[in-house]
C-alpha cells in the first residue's frame, strides 16, 4: 500500500513511517523538511499521486487559537482536496483525548483541533480519528511551559499519558485497517496527578525546580477540570509504563520542544 504521512519527520510521524516501512508498505513523507507543504500545497499533488491512505500527524507551531486554526484549516482542506483528486480512500488524523470537551469549555488550541476533526467528518471522505492522551515525551515540555521564576505552576488535573511509540503503533494500525468513521481513544496504563508526574520527571533528570500543583494554573491556555484529560472507559490501553519509558534510552530528545502543545 502507498501511504502518505503528513508530518512524517516529527516525533510521532517518524515512528509511523518506520513502522509502516518495516511491514513492507511504500511511505511518502509530507513535511516542509522534504519540500512538501500541506499548508501551502507546495509539492502536495505530486506527493499524493497514487496514495491510498493519508495519515495526518502534523501539528501547528502556534498554540493560540487563531494561529492553530489557520494551520489546521488550511492544511486539512488541502489534504482533503488534493487527496480526493488523487483517489485517496482513507484519511487518518491523530488528535488529542479531551479535544471536544476542551473546545467547548476553553476554546483556544483545542477549538482549532476540534475544527480540524469537523472538517474531516463533514467531508464525506472515509476517515478514522485517533485520539491519544498526552505523551510521556512532553511532560518536560509541559513543565517548562508552566515555569515562572523557577517554579512550575502546573494544573492539578489527572493525566493518563502514553509513550510516543505506542501512539505511533495505534496510528499505523488505524492506517492499515478499514475506516472507522469515528474516534478511537488510546491511553497509557497509569493515571497520575500532573504535578506529581512533572516533579518525578524533573527529579529523574536532576532538575531541582519546584513544582506546584495549582488549581488555577492553565494547560497551554486551558483551565482544566480535574478529570478532563482522562479517556473514556472504552479506550485502548497501551502497555508501556512511565517508569519503563523513563529508564529506556531515547535517541530523539532534540524533538522535544518546550513550546509544543500536543501532537507532533
């Protein structure tokens, strides 16, 4: 199968590409780094020629609503338009658990992600939406974004994070399966308080910053309900535990950018 991975050089995308290629599929990477831009459309028609499935794991570099909305609207509409012309038969999008709830209550970045999902749902094209909880790899970034004057004021919300490898596996499986026409949720096996997890990751890396669990703290601009980031009862639960991920070697720390808000 010929599959295009949008954002194929990022944290999740690179893993999806490797997994699909390992099982014998032909993978086309769509990313600015290789001269193909889903937002501007540069090189997109050629990249999607002969593609049967689009896997969109791209992310906006802007975390505000206006910037994120501009990116997701433009990119998604281009992918739907160029994809239809190329005869694409399945469109897979990676999004975030809680997007619908946070879009209604807070707007911001999550409103932009929700609109991306609405565009796909309303397109009439066969699709699958994969919702993942926050990645282990971004706990440090969340803490960095919440740090002021050496103190990290993080939300007191609960979180059920997942390893990037497990997210990539879920996305690749969705790409090879039949379109679901809906949303499937994926999460890690453990529930933590975000403050506890942030402090645990900092101490593991010998970072002595103070972490304060603050009920008034925001999560990339969103004021969280304590349970808002948790998946539903029907979520697929991955096997990797936080400690096992933490002690394993990681070759891609340079991909973990402090300003990232969600899926890369």
